[in-house]
C-alpha cells in the first residue's frame, strides 16, 4: 500500500508545473518546417524540410558567437536536397567539431536508412554518404539502432538479421523465421566507421568518451530487432570499446541516455513503466520512479536531472529526491528534446506556420 501511495504522489507531482522557470525562444525560424533537432556543448543544429523547389537543409549554429553554417553544400550533388522526408522526425547527432550525422529513411523498394554526414568547416560541407543500412520487408539485412553525438564522439548502432533457413523458406518447407547474425556499434573516426563494440545493438547513448549500449535481444515476427529484459546494458569506452560496467534493467529498455555520472533508461515492465538511473562507472542502481504508460520513448539526462515527455508535456526527475515536475509544455510535439548542462532545448513547429528553437534553463527552476 505504501508503494502504491508513493507512486501516486510522484504521478500527482508530475502534474504540478515548476516554479520560476519559463521557456524562451532561442532561435525563431519563420517560414521553416523543422523535422530534426540536436545540440552538443555550445552548438545546436536543426533539419529544415524543403518546400517546393527548395532543398532540405541542415543548419548549424553556435550559441557563443555569431557563426553558423548550412549543410550539405547545395552547390554539389547530394541526396539530402531532394529526399522526400515526410513529417519526420529526422535523427540528428553533432559533435563539438561541428560535424553532424543524420539519416534519411526509405520504405520502398527496400526499407533502409541512408547514413549521411557533413560539417561546418568548408572542407566538410559536402555531403558524405557513409552507409546504406537496408533490409527486406521480411527483416533480412541491416537495421539501424540509432545515432548519437556527444563531445567529440559520433557513433551509430547496427543489427544484422538473416533467415534461419533461407533455402527452406524459399522452398516452402520452413517458417521463414529470422535470427540475429551480427552487428555492432561504430564510432566515426575521420568520417570512417570504426567498430568499437562487436555485438548487435538496438539503441545507444553517448557522453563524450563513453557509450552505453542496449544489446539486441531478439527479432519480432516481422524480423525487427528489439531489446529485452534479459540482456544487460553495457557501458564501454568510446574509443577502445573496452567494457566499463554493465547493469540489468528490471524491464524492457525502450530509451537510454548517458551523462558523465549517470545513465538512465525508460523500462517497460509487466506492471507499468518506470524510469531508472544507474552509475555508469559501476553499474549500480541509484534510483527509479514510476511514470505514465504514455511516456514517449525519448530520454535525456544530466548528472542532476532526467528529462522525459508525455505528449507535449515536458517533465524532469530530480535524481537526488526522485521528485517529478512538469517544467514546460511545447506548442507541438517537441523535436530533439535534449539537455546540455542546465540548458534544455528542443524545436517545435507552430500551428500558424514557421518554427522555433526553445530553451529552458533548469538552474533557474
């Protein structure tokens, strides 16, 4: 009964807005339709969907000086310009050297993610087509497990899926079941993918020199790789891939985030959804809090706060007290909700047209 009461108190607290903190418009974007956003240190970046004959573009801006860049170089042939991006979201990741990674998704004739990169420096502004991660409608092939950027690290995760018995499937004597056959986590080293963790992964998070990896547990009937509650989450060195720690979630992890001294997960359990946080150096459990089942599978974290959202409602957890607060409500579904230091930022499209980048200083809350 006390456990249920404590859960109820936390959920009620989530409905109460935080005092003394108000989001501010960091960058107004009149006429733009934003489908991706990210930040790292003093840099922010957003993906603008092209309209009519205008190209899709990625914008990079520094918050400490007036410098900015638009990539990829529209003077050179690139696939980003004319890609049919739909309503997004487009995953983005940026490092502190202003190199940026994004993915373009296609569903026919094959389902695949096109991994693209560019950078703010003139030598890097041309589009770099790094890899096509393609799979069939049955699931056979390569699946992207996500992209991340933190500090000087840009990385992505892959799972490879194949038939258990392809010949039997084609002959009609087998069920055409799929299995995991490989994959790994790759860090970009001078735009060259370097394998740093040699096991398949469905999600990852980074904090400068470390990467937290959610291993692939199994595949669905459609061949899609998924996480499970049975495999431990691994924290590795971003350059060497050597294991730093591991820990076992109490449910199926659907989102993960990493800071220097905290790794957090959203975990779906048979009796509800919770957010839990752990010590990335030791794997020790530090705390957890129940959250609404409707919590989006998105997460960001600092050493003090865990950030999540339910619809347009943006909430935080103080990891010292476990207290949950509603700290902001976006005008539309927040895009790229992320925390750098005490700066919480996201992009949002406006009902009457245009978009904006919003920010909230958690130190003032």
